[in-house]
């Protein structure tokens, strides 16, 4: 039996109702920092939790990203990826294998100049290219 206390604590702190799919999906994201898609999350948990449907995985990721507990990222090809690291960081998208890697960034807020009269609700920094693994494989071939 898995220990969901970490996930339970975080959901409670956000004022979110505790449900089995929320615990399972969020716990999975805490352990897997690979920015999985709903499809990948579903296929990774379905053997252990056959009663959780694809649509409940989708509903949970929507709910948790709307609440700010997880980040929802849209890749250059339009796929949604989810990230339990919700503090500010950037992302690198590989155009070959579609992996998403974290970018460590300096504190952008210190040099960010908002447009006068505007309100900024989020800042996103992303890069795309070929990841180290794909670059390596290209050299071999
Ligand atoms: Zn790659
Ligand atoms: Zn990330």
C-alpha cells in the first residue's frame, strides 16, 4: 500500500477535496519529474489502479493545474505536459523525442519590466531544440 501522506498534505494545503484519483495522480507527479502527458500518467498508473479512468486523470490534471498546485505546459507541438515543480523555472522542449527538461533560471522578476497599466499573471520562458540524448544519438549514426 502506497503512502499518500505527502500528496494528501499538499492537496489539503491548497484547500482541495481529497479523492483517490487526485492522490494517485499527484503522488505520481511528485515522483516523476519528467513532465508527463495525461496519456503517460494514465499508462503508468493503470496497472496499479485499474479503476482510475483516462478521463479522471485528465480531470485531475486540469483541476490541480487550475489551482496552481501543478504546472501545465504546452509543448511546441501542442501537447500538454504536467509538472509538480510549481516554483518558477523554464523548460526546454526537444523537437525530436518530445522530452521536456527543466531550465534553471535567474530571478527574472528582478529585471522584468511589466507594460505600464498591465497586470502580469504569469511569466513563461521556454526554449526548444535537440536534447543531449538526441544530440548524442545523432553523432553515433
Ligand atoms: Zn530528445
Ligand atoms: Zn519543469
